[in-house]
């Protein structure tokens, strides 16, 4: 099973291994993936490329 969450940082120049914020982990369902992807895209539009992404993990 996979889980996903939204990760963000305010500037793309910040260290990639030090995100500024994150949501809790959620089951990787179509609904959660669509919602988190939409939020990542909106954040990227506002703050720039490399600032918001969806992270995955196997559980």
C-alpha cells in the first residue's frame, strides 16, 4: 500500500531535504492524489517550480 502527502517550501533555492511544511500522510487513492496534485500545482504557480510536490511512500 502507498501513502502520499503534500510537501512545500517557499523558495526553490532552499535545501530540498528541508521542506518548510507538509500535510499528514493519506492513503494513495484517486481522490487524495487529485486533491494533493491540484494543491501542488497551485502552489507551484504562485511560488515557482520546485516549491510544491507530492511525496509517496510504501507502507
